[in-house]
C-alpha cells in the first residue's frame, strides 16, 4: 500500500480509518460464540477503536523514525485529487476513496 515511504517516492498515506481490536478480545469472542446457540452460522465484526492511517503513521513516526530498525513511516497525507486519478485505473484505490475521512 502507500504506507511505506520506501515503496512510494515521497510516500503518503490516505485519509481512511482502520478498525483495531485486541487479539485477546477476539479470542474471548470466539469462546463466547462456542457457548451461544444464537450465533451459529452468523458473522460478527469486532472493532475496539478506529484510527485514521495518518494518525497511525504519526504514532509510528514518534516511536520508530530514524531508529536502528530502519523503519521510516511516511508522514504526509495523500491528496484526494491524486487518489481520484489513480482510482480510475485501480479498483483498490477507488474503494479507498469511498472510505475517505
């Protein structure tokens, strides 16, 4: 994707949000589902909190930028007009635009 600056010269992140959940809560939900008859053949989405990708990039930059790991997350927001142009040819980017924050 556009998250790593090394993959995209001048790297940029889109203004979209991603849901996060603690893996322990997912495990607990699986155990609860085994006990409940009413959840048979149903699907559930677990999300504890959603973060915009640029906020995630800021958090990673503060923690890792310039560190010995060599991880340098990009800290620029991708312009929506550029993504709209790319979205004409790329269905993944087109979908990303529909979730723009």
